[in-house]
C-alpha cells in the first residue's frame, strides 16, 4: 500500500462572506490515480482544486500533498510548491503575445531550466498533445480544442506529480472532449495523479474512472462502476 | 521531503538528489525531480538568465505602449529638468561673479602720519594671522601715480604741495565658502585699531549676490525634493497601469510557480528604463535651454566687457542626473510592483 499523493482530512472552507464551500471533506488519491470530481456548479469543485494548488487555504482540517502538510508551507514557498502541480482551466489562459512554444516554455523558464532542455521538453510536451507542428503559431490562430491542448502541454511540461483540471472540456464539443480525456489518460498511465473537475455527465460515463461527488460542500464517493 | 514514490518505476519521473539545483528546491527542501540528464542552471547562471529575461520583457513592455511610454519619459524629463536648470543657473551665476572682479577684500586706510617701517610692522602682523590669506600694501606715491593714471584731470591741477594720500593696506581674508560673517567681524576689529583711520569692506554687491544664490540653492533643494516625489508617483502610476495591462501574464506566471520576485522584475527594470530615459530627456532639455539662452547672456555680458558664455552640464553632472533618474525609477517601480504583485489574487 503506497502513501497517498493527495490526502484531505476533514477539510473545511468557509469564505469571508460566510459561504461554506466545503464542509467536511475527506478523501485520498494514490500515485497514478485518475478521478473525476463532479457536482453542480457552485458545489465547491473549484474551491477544492484551489486548496490543492494553494491558491487558497482551508479554514479547517489538513491537506497533505506528496507527504507535505500544506499548512507547513509558508506563503513565500508556495511558488516552489506549485511547480509540482499542473493546472488546467476551462479557458486555456494562454498569452496571446507569445507563440505556442513560448507559452509552453513558461513554467520551465520560471523554474530556470537551460534553453536546450527547455527546447527538448517543450517539444516532448507538444508531441504528447499532437501539436508539434504548431509551435510557431500564436494562440489566436488555433482552434478552441488546440488552445486547450496547448494549455495541457504547459501544465505537463514541468513533469508535475499532480494534474488538476477545472472543467477542461467545458467549452469543447463532445468529440474534442474525448480527445482531451484521452490525453489525461495517457499521463495517468505514466504515474501522474490526475483530478478532473467536470459536470460533463456524458464524459464521465464514457470513462470508467473513480468518481468523487461534491454536493453542497460535502464529498461522497460514487459506487465503483 | 526525502522520499519519493517509485511505485510505477517505468515513469519518466525520477528523482536526482545529487543534482545542483536552484534556490527553489533548496528552499522548499524538495529535491528537484527531473528527467535524467536534465539540468537546471546553478544559482549564478540562473540569476543571470532570469535577469536577462526580465530585461528583455521590460524592453518589450516599455516599447509596446509607445505613446504612454513617451509621455511618461517626457514628464519625468521635464520634472528632472527644473531642478537641473536651477542648478545650471546657480553654477553660472557663481562662475560669472568670479569673472567680474577678484576676491572680496577689506581696505584699511591708515592714519596719515605713519612711516614706512611702521607700516611694514603692521603688514607682518596681519600676514601672520590665520584668518588672513594675503595682504597688499599701497604706499602714497604709488596711490597718487595710480590716481593720476586713471584721472582725466589736468596733471598740473594735481601738483599739490605734499601728497595727501595715506598708506593703504588691502587685506584678503581667507574665505569660508560664501560666508561673509567673518568678513564683517574682521572689518569691525580693524576699525577698532588706533592706527586705522577707516576699514572698508569691499564688494558689498558680491555679498548680496551670494545671499541671492543661497536663497536659490535652498529653493532648488526644496523643488528637487518635491519633483523627486512627483517622479516617484509618475513611475508608480505608470507601473500600476502596466501591471493592469499584463495582469493575465502575472496570473498565469504565478499559477505555474513564479515567485513574486520573478513577476516583479520586468516591472522594476521598466521603471529603471523610464528613469534613465527621463534623465536623458532632462539633459537634452537643459542642453537646448543653454543653447537658446546663451546669445542673450553673451549680449548682456558684453556690456560689462566680459566675453564669457554659459556653461552647460559636465560629465559628472550628467552621470549624477542619470543616476538620480534611475534610482527614482527603480525605487518607484519596486515599491509599486511589489505592492501590486504580493496582493495579486489568482
């Protein structure tokens, strides 16, 4: 039995306006596990992902990521912690004044890799999302699905231990959504722990992975498929 | 964190604990997890790489919004040129005053009956004093000759039965900058001596000029301080607007693990560039001002038989202006960028 990569222990999150986004969340994910996080919008999916990425801190309980209790990470250490996590959004959030290559290279530049390593890794990441021929294009010249794949390449280029995806297929048609999910599945197969927040019921039905359901801030596990 | 999961040994993710890593992982005590053979820069190379990058981005940002940048640079240039212009004015005034006459002095008209040897003794006494630089004795014959040279009067008219002129000693005190209080004290002291008929402080006009200059100097300090504040605010505001234009980049960079320092750096370099270019602008403004004003100053001076012209800025003044511009830019941008970026919510 390996130790969990993500471990939530009685986590609560209450916002300053009194809204209780997460009430008592307990769950664990092992290395190389892929899970869906489902629930209605406003059920707390984004909040949960934000707590893992340390965009926000919990009001109670403890979160352990890769054997590190997040409460022991001070604010100035957060950037270094975040380099171990790949985040993907509903909107691809690319920089339109830089080309595809430069967008994907951003995390490596920030972490201080040498340029030849950056080149190699960016190419590898773009190859994984089948966009190697588009490295010189600007994001605006790409389709929605291609932009999303650039976002994924950027999230995985640092070889993170954990990938968090917040509604990654929200703006895409069903076929493209399946493409994106297949990409996640490939990473998952090489040992990356992946948590995909989605309310796309069709997608969840098509891929028989573990399902975590958030309802009014309470997490429950869906029965095995 | 010393332990790494290796459950799926086939993964390309492997730890390499011996690797020399950047500040990152040392700080978080996380071993860098890289593909085999992939190396990050050591800390010095990383430092240069990241600053090189930041300068590149700063240049892009400054040149991207050209009209806004030009306006900022002009405003900084004008703000810096006002105290700089005052400085040049003061410098030229002091320089001209030196050219018009020689040093301020106290003239002692001695009692009539004094003999040559007696005057010599008095001269020695004066020369020995610490507060006196030099002394010049003018005997009555010399004074009369000089007077006759300068006078338009008929020389016969000046044929007097005896020379009515007294011995005169010109005393040049050591000047303590432009402080005239010691001159006045000396004058009062000499006037009290029994052998001195009259001690006269020359160059009262110079004293007045220096008083005006000192007013100019203190107002110039005040103006400089106010305008420096103005420059800080201008740069702060420009950096604030720039950070709004680049908020998406700040957000994404922070999400993929950029430190606040990393995100702030291009803004701080932008501030530095604005300060530098503003300084250049001020130097150009003053250069043109000197060229424009010089003919009229020369015309004025020619009325006083003075062939001087205005002095512009020398190299050390130019470097000081640039250094001041750059420090203001650096400081203003640093405070603003740090403030915005630490408070930036993702």
